[in-house]
């Protein structure tokens, strides 16, 4: 997520030509897009981070169901 925020901020600062960002090349922004693409499409899958997040969400939902069932 931090890389997405960095891409948005860098794009906006470059587009509106704010301070020292007015002189940087658009290739820096494109490079960050490429890094984000590689991260989310390949590295995250290789490390299993996508499945871990899905399992955590399922576990949270299961705990909530159990809590609601025994609460009544």
C-alpha cells in the first residue's frame, strides 16, 4: 500500500509542478508503476502474502460467527 500512496503523491506533485518535483522525469512515476505491478503480480504471490490475507479474513469471519452464535 505505501508504494501506491507514493505513486499517487509523486504523480500529483509532478503534474502540478510543485517544488523540486517539477523537474523530475515522468519515467520515475512510470518506474514506480512498474515496481508496483511486479510486486502485486509476482512477488506477493511467490511469498504467499495474498493467501495469508485471505486466510486471515476467513478466520476473522469464522470467529465472528462463533461469537454471534454463542452470544444468544
